[in-house]
């Protein structure tokens, strides 16, 4: 049982380490979505939002905008 526990811990550590991709300098911007190595930043999305849009409409706008940029397959 102890061996299984140790292997479990090692697998979790290996998974975390392998899941860490290459570091990317976002230059102080906040990444929201990455698709094929391209990033959509919070600041870019905020700049694209129309003025005086309701909270509900802004959510729909953001979802549509992200899907459009990602070709329909956005990764969060």
C-alpha cells in the first residue's frame, strides 16, 4: 500500500511538471485565452467591448468574441 501511495505522489508531481509549458512574458497584461500559441488579453477584450453594454450582454459578447478569434475552439 505504501508503494502505491509513493507512486501516486510521483505521478502527481510528474503531471504537474509536464503540464507546465514554456513561460511566456505577457508584459503586464492579463491572459484570458490561449489558442495555438496566440493569446487574448483582458485588456484587448475590454477595448473591443461596446460602451454602455449591459452585464448580461457583455458576457454574450465576450463568449462570441473569444469563439470567433479561436475559430470556434477556445481553450481556457
